[in-house]
C-alpha cells in the first residue's frame, strides 16, 4: 500500500482532484487499505469517509436480531474467486497490519 507503483497509480487517478474535494467516500471494502496513499495524493484537507464501522455495527444488529450473535471464539476464513495463493497472503498481510483509517 505504500509502494511507488501505488502512489503513481493513485496520482494518475486522483491527482486532478487534489485540493478540489471536500470529502471522498471510500466506497469499497479494500479502499481503506489505500487511505494513507490516497491522502498523500489528495492532501490533508480532503476528508476520507469510510463506512466500514457503520457496516460492522449494522451487521452486529442484524445478527443479534436473528439470534445469531455469539460472544465465543471465532475464526477468519478467506474466500476468493481467484485460486491464487498470493491473494490469500495479501489478505492475511493487510488484515494483520494495524489500521489507523
């Protein structure tokens, strides 16, 4: 997420908007992983809005309402339509990093 390739890619997409946006919605589940790189391109004045916390809260409410909420131990299972071990390594790497969104 901090590679020169990522920065160049985001610069090509978002560079024209630098200094022109009040806010940007991170509307996909993987965008928060690129939030720091996006901020480098757009600048500190653009507010990045991540709906992940609200989605998690709604998921909890729905599970609780359906009687499916459990406070016991859980596990994480990665599923991907690409049968590529590198995708799973990337998922594990991204999710093990401390996220400061």
